């Protein structure tokens, strides 16, 4: 082939990725897709019951940027949490929006931030009259906002609701997990690579409103996306939605529940059972983290002065989970 990419699927610099190179072909524009990609995204929208679902190969960051650009114009107000992911603020800057930061309630007992309640969001929206608000749900530690009620408040006040559900990509596929924002928010962004088994940095943006999201995606994305990555997005969604995928997810949740019941010596907190947020009386979060690593060879996802969080997902094996039962001796 006399085309890009120049490796032609044959010259593989890193031989362990030979199959990847063979699948690495060029597409003129991923956001003006040809038949295969268009059909894959259409099928995804049917699975998630959205007006549109688009595949992202630059993470949830790309989805947040596009969502804000789709609804916010210069000098219109955008509400974001003061400690949110950097892309929230960057999205506002790119749109020329007036960024207003709000605070969350700090839980001193666990060393984490709690989501705002709907009535607190309503007071905030009525005061600032923003064009859009970004809510992070779930939080990194697995706390979930009442998106259904917040969505009703936003619609009543003509405010677009953008939900950063990067850590909640599994939610649409099990009734034992928190309810996904996909059905309620104007835009919901999910990272498939965090808990849903996708490769870095695959993600999705779902839309339930009328907007020119495709034009905005063109503005911030490359016209030369990775076809292997796009293919893995389709495969990941199809697996999660399959009988095998749902059974695997149910097994993970059930096993986690049994393990937590055995660990009477630890305290657990959070809305998402796949996020194991723990603390131990008499130990700081940092001390607990050191014990987990030094004594049990368990590396945590994130730690604060009060608690430690272990992240699990669709790829967490039974063997790996069984190691957690040893924590009953801490």
C-alpha cells in the first residue's frame, strides 16, 4: 500500500504489537464516519438508549471538551467543581465561558468530598443562572449524585447538564450498580479503560439533547484516529451488553459483597460496590496503604489521610479478589 500509515501493517518496530500494526489503517475523519463506524455507533446508541453515542480515542477528556463547546458560548456561565478534573476548566477556557467554581461538602471521617444534594444544586443554579453545569458522578471514590433529580432541576432552569461518569462505565449493565446518568443528562461521558475493560484511553460520549456534538468533536479530535482502538471500543460495548459480560459483572459484584462481609475488621463506604473504600480504626489511610503494600503486596488506587481505595473492574480476576480475604488479619 502507498498510503498512511507508512508501516503498512508489516514493519513492526515493537514486535509484541504485530497484530496491532496489521490493523492500524487510516480513516479520513472519524467524526464524519464511513459505514462501519457509523453502524457501530448507531448500535451503541441503541444499547445505551441515547439520541447519539460517539466513540472517543482521547479519553473522557475529549468528551468533556466537546460537550462544553456544544452548549457554551463566549461569556456564558459554566459551573464546575473547584477540584474537578483539569479538563472541566480547560473546556470552559476553550469555549470562552465564564467559569464559576462550586465547593463540595468535605467528609472529615473519610477524607473525601461528598456530592452536593439536589436542593444544594438548585440553589446554586438559581443564584448563578449558568448555561451548563458539570457534575462528577461517581466521584473517584465511588460516591454518586442523584442525577435524575438534578436533571429535572436543570431542565426547569434551562441549564445543560454534563455528567463526568468516567468511573461509571459499568453502571448501565447491572441493576446492582448505581443508576447511570446516561438516561438523564444532556451529555454523559464514560471512560471504558477505567473499570470496563477497555484499553487506554478509550471512552464514550452519550447525548440526549439536540446539539451539534459531531462538529465539536471534529474541533478537538484528530482526523487520524486509531482503528484498533475504535474496534476495541465496539468489542468492549458488545461484551458488556452480552449475556457473558453481564454474568461476569454480576459475579464480580457478588464476590465483592461476600468478601466485604468477611472483613469485619475494616469499615467500608461508598455507593459503588466495585470501589473498595476502606479504613481501619487506629490507622491513618497512609499507614493502611503501607501495610497493604508491604505485608500483602496489594497496591491501592488512591489514599488520603483517613482512608484507602482499591479499584476493581470487569477484568479483576477471582484469584486477585481472594487475596483480599487475607486482610481479615490486619
